């Protein structure tokens, strides 16, 4: 038998009182609540099992049907063909033994109890129509970064004003000493079935909004929400090579979900400060290199700062203003793909606005000897 022992799940005996069952549930629900065990899949599954067990054992009728179903399933009763009855043998399936005898009637509440033991199509229906958790909201935050940190990557602190489990009710939403009630509309499943001609569709229960429970006595601290807005400080790793305004996604790091719902995503927007003389064009780093007239005319060698340190760049004689020099692989890391971009250096010949006496005399002498055909194209 692939059954579920709800007594074992809650750690109580079959003879336990309703109060003992409630105490056991509250203790385990607080221990395995998703808000306290974010990212722990085993804890999330345990929390769902605990809720499912309490939903049955806290209801006298469901508990009685569950006990009857366990006795029946454990009895090893035999069908007309000599095969043992099992939970999957009801609700339109063979009674066993290969005799072809089927029963397609409605077993009512008893059919639901057999579904608890994982049988046949009934179990599949119960799984599909089970209570649905709600996905947490996405969260977006902006971080300020220096130009150098954006190139190299950095771990930056952030503060998230997000939902956290209410300390008073431990996220249950009910006032201390009380528990949420099973929704009377959906019976705790969180969904209701609708007939659409030949098809049966399910939708979230309108009474409990898909939670499966309703709160009669709301927690005075969170007013039944089960959570409060609280700032949370953490640190995130920004990858190398981000540009100003780029949005980085951290899956599952946003608002926590409700019930067994997954957490939302965290989006971090990088705001990169401007550099005094460097710029960005995708993965390429750009720079305007100021040159004097004599450096451009005669040629020179200058040191250029790059992401890997300073490198020497040779400026050939006769360099014109606007000429570009490419330093391959000296740009920013590529976010999508391997390697780095390039560094693009643009020569800018600087003409002084004011000249002292010596500078003027030197330029006047140059004017006497320089060629006069620079504007020959004007005729």
C-alpha cells in the first residue's frame, strides 16, 4: 500500500485528542514554515505534508472516513476475481482479477479518502486539483557602482523592503491560539471544478482565493496577512562588464511565496558613475587621447590605462585628430560569451587657446617653413 500515515506525519497517536493534534501541528508548522526555510525543498515538502495531515485529522468527519479507509486498505479484501481490493480499484476501474467487472458510480466522500492512498485516476485528480501556492512578487532595486567596479564586478550591499513571516502568528495569519479553518467552499483543495461541456476545468476557489483555508480570527499584528513588510539587508554579486542601466536577474531571490508557492525574482539595476576620461560602447572601452600639435606631427609614445593595467601606445608621426587606435582584448568582459571587448583610443589634437611669447615665436617660425598646400583643394 502506498498510503499516507497522517498520525505519523504529525507525531501523534490515533487516540490523541483534538487539542493534542492542534498543538503538534502548530509546533511542526512553525518549525518547517517556508519563510524560515527558504530554498529548503525538503522543509517545503514537509510543511505541505503537515498541512495535509492536519486538514484531515482536525475534521471529525474526515478523520473518521480516513480511519475507515485505512482499515479497508490494510485489510487486503479480495475482489470477485481473486485479486485484492485496492484504492485504485474504485471510481471507474476494475475490481481486480481481470474479470472485466467495473464500477463507475460515485463513492462520495469515500472516494476522496481512497485518493489519499495514491490510487488510480482519483489520485491524479486530487493532485491536479490540490491547493495551489502563490508565487511571490518580483522585487527591483537600484545600486550605484563606480566605473571600475562595473568593469571588474563587485559584491554590493542592498536593502530589500520585503515580506517576512509575522512574528506573532508565525505566518499562519490567525490570532495566537487559533488556526485557519478549512474553506467550506473547496474543502481545503484551493480550487473548484467547473463543467465546460465535455471537459471539467478547475479554477482558484473564490472564497479562499486558492489558499484552501479561511481565517476567522485574524492575527492582530498582521491582520490575517501572515506577513509584514520588513527591511532585509543582503549582498549580491554583480558580474563584471555591466553597463549603466543594465538589469541583472537573480532567480528566486525576490518576495517569498505563500504556502508552497515559489519565491519571486530579484532584479538589480546597475547605475554606473561616469569616469573622468573613459567611456563604454557595449563591451568596448573608449577613450579620447589629447595630443599636442608637436606630438601628433612628430609622433610619440604614451601610457594608456586599461582594465589590465597601463600599456604603451605608439603614436606615429603625422597622426590626424580623430584617428582611432584599437587595443584588442583590453576592453570590458563580455557578459554573454567569453573574452573581452577592445579599447578604442581616439586621438584629439589640442590647439592651445592662449600662447605665451615663446610659444608664439616658435609657431611663427614654423609658419615660415611649413608647406602652404594644405588648402590646395579650394583652388
